[in-house]
C-alpha cells in the first residue's frame, strides 16, 4: 500500500482574448477499491460559475464548465492525497469487446504484424502482455517532437520513435491483435514532470497496469485519472472557444510517495 501526494497543473495562454469557452477536464483521480482519494482540491481559473462534476461514457470522473467572457489565460490545478493498494483490487466481469478489437489509433499494419510475429508466444494473456511490454520498450526510442496525440500506433511503429502515448498505443495494438482485452490509461507516476500514459490488461477477472514506456508494472506508484480505448477517448482536457491567435500550454506535475512520512 502506498500513500501518495499529487499535484497536477496546466496553464493555457492565448495571444488574443477567447470567448464562449466550453471545456471538459478529466484530471479528477478515479475512485476505485484500489485507489482511494483521501482529499482533493480542484482550482480552475478564471472562476467558473455553475461548473459540473460528472462521469463520461467510460466511467471517468469529469469536470465541465463554461467561460463566456473574454480571457487570455485558462488554468486548472488538482492536488491532494491518495492511497493506492493493489491488494484491494476487486474482480470484475469480462470487459466490453471494444477493448479486444482495434480502435482508431491502434489499427493493425504490416509493421505491427511483423513486430507481433517477432515476439514469442506465452502460455497465458498476462505473460503474453509482459512479453509485449518488453518488446515495445526495446523496439521504440523515446523522443519528443516527432509524434503528436493523433499519431497512430502504425505510424509510431514505422518511425520507431515517440513518447508515452505512442508506446502505449503500440502495446495496445499488439494486445488487441491477440484479442487480449486492454485499455489506455492517463495519470501520474511518482516523480516530477508531465502527465503519463500506460495500459491495463484484463486477465482472469482483474485489470493489471503495464507501462511499456518504462518497462515495468504500473502499480501502487501510479495514480489513475482516466481510461478508454486509446487517447481519443480520454484526453485530460478538451473544449471549444471563439477566438483567433495562438495558444501555448505549460504542464507541471509532481507526485511523491509519502507512505513513511510522519
């Protein structure tokens, strides 16, 4: 069991005022038997009147609102304390078939099929997923600026470079070609920097976290925000507004393991 202190902040700056800004955030940590939120604070600026907490179609916690007046900055920050305990994870029925078949960003390609053929077969789905984890980690080179959130697993596999969402999309594509139920996850790992993406695979009634980017299990030092078939289902921020000009974004995250803190 781990006790975690988390902090996640995003600042958006617009070169000219924007109006009629409708937004939806998925930076609210999930409440699960294995992930208990002890305390949490959400701060959105400018101040939102009539914002709403809710759930999306994948069960992710959301916060939505509207900023009708002109503004050149939009920021949101979530912070608090959580307890992660993998031993508390509860059994669940086999997930929807959408997690076993390709999604928009995880469709098969010749490159992905060749990669799949190079990976040994395992005795069960969990062992197979662990082999996929190692294979993706060894196959890909972590590099920023060569892909974006719309890059498909096939495109990332072709150039063999990318960031966490690309590693995760390739891992998901491999799992789904073998019909292993798997989903995309966004959240925070212990450390400092930016948000992170990893995967979960369903095996014998439970979901297990796998981080192909770091070649390790995604366990009690990971805090889950949201999940879906791929990135398209669970961006941390999305919205629309009226305006022109350019937008700049800064993201800062920090999560500390305070299990032994007094």
